[in-house]
C-alpha cells in the first residue's frame, strides 16, 4: 500500500525492548519483541489538527488552564497551530486517532519506531542530546513546546520526528492501576529522560506536557 502522506512506515521484525543497563524499573528487563510493520505519524498531532476534530463535534476541547495550573506560563505559549496539542487526555487521543481512521500506537510500536533495530539510546542514535539539534527539552522555547518538526537532526531511524522532547506521548497500552505509561520526554525534561526506553506514569487526564501521535496497521 502507498504510504499515507503524514505517516512513515515502521518495518516489522524483532527488536530489543527495554534495557538492563542504565534504565529505571519501568524500563527493565531488556527483552525481544516481534512486531508486524505499521504506519506511524511522522509528527505529533498539532493544535491545528486537533481543532479540526473539535470543530467536527467529535473531540472534546483541550483543557484551557493546563499551562497555568502546572506553572509553565501563559496558555498561548502552548497553543500555536503547529505546536503539539497538550491538555488532552488519553481518551481524547484515542478518540482523535479513531476519527482519523487510525489508532494510538502500542508501547512496543512506539519504542520500535524510536529505537529501530540497533538498540539506539536516543531516536537519532547514541550521541548525547544537543538542545540546538535534537529536540525541545530542559526548558526550550521559553519554557514551552516547539513547533512540530523543528529538529530534523533528532529524527528517529524511520524518519519520525520529535520522539524525544517537546511532549510525552500517550500510547495504547501499559501502566499500573489508574495510571498510563508514556514515553518521549517533555519540553522540561532533563537529557537523561530522552532515552528511547524511558517511561513515566501519569493519570490519563490532560497535562501541559503530554500529547500523542497516531498509528495505523499496515
């Protein structure tokens, strides 16, 4: 099938998920996973794209006071049309992806897209994170998120951008109790949090540093 214009193919096969080296408990143990090939959005879903779903009366509006509530400054710093949407819950992300005839990626699919077949530490490889080249982290862009695709040098092995920094991303599965698991690293994250294996747990509500991207089975 031809590639969807806004997605890039992640080839199927076996890869190593997780790590035994320098990861935290949520990243252990390293284990082999085999996946079928799938499509994944090249970029995180933007405010502009999400608004189309809101205007279609399918998606819920984002939570407008998220940035203030989290003490990260004015809401407008997060609401550019080409910035990743934030303030949306896990359910909101699921609804949006389904509206686009897509779905949230699984945790394993997300890591496969970011890590590739060579067990790389970061989406771009093993080079230490560079804030000018690789992504939006540790308070970039005046403490807010960056416009999608601003760091092409930080692209993953299959061409997906912004998989480290800017926002953490909802995935379809994973978590404990009433919390969901999220990879990706946010705009305020330290460099160590940009690892392809890094995970955090959050309640599945709207947060100022959590967004998502969509997948589609091949």
